[in-house]
């Protein structure tokens, strides 16, 4: 059963262009899915090609039917944007490595470099994010501590 029907040659051309040239991986993936469905691929085949659930394919089709090319793009994400850019966050990481015991010094350095005021809570959240992304793996890779000798203990 074919879900996508009636694509004009112009629409097909634009979808192929999105599939080949879009900067966004998801847009390329969705455009490709629409083209393959129009070409006769079943939902089951599309699930295997894109390694997604059937419901995801249906959502892509619904978005295409309702919003056409705008439906290929993700909705805007909710929440406040980060105060510090990725490069500035990397600087924070470097400053923390240089001054691990002096959070006030780190905040002063950040304010001097970026002209942005940040709180210690912001830095703490950033540290947690860094720990969860990479350093959490190190916890599992640590060697167990050797047992201390019992000879020094009082009996």
C-alpha cells in the first residue's frame, strides 16, 4: 500500500534536492522517506530502511500531508536557550580544570572573557551536564582500590 500519492514532478525534484542538500539529517531522512513511499516502498520496508518505528513513519507522512515541506522540519524546541555558547562552555571546562576549588575565580574569568554574568548554579548545571556526557563512563572504568593492610590496625 502506497501512502504518498500525487507528487508533481516539481515536488519530486524539490524533495530530491532536500534529500541531497539539506544541512539537517532529519530533513534529508524524511524527504527520502516521502520519495521512497511515492516510489512504492511499504511502511514495513521504510521502517527497516530508516531503523524507526512504524508510528514514526506515520508521523512523517502526517506532517507531509498537513504542512508539505515545512513538515520535513522539526518543531521549535521549548525551553530557554543556553546562556553560554558551546565554545564558551568549553572555556568554562578549561577554567574549572585550572581552578577546581575556586568557583568564584571561574565565574570572574567567564565574565571577563564573555561579558556575560553567570551564577554558581549555572556552572554547577554545566558540570553535571559534562559529567553525564563523558565522565560518567569513567566511573565504571575505574580500577577497584586494593584493600589496605590490616597490620596497622589496633587489635
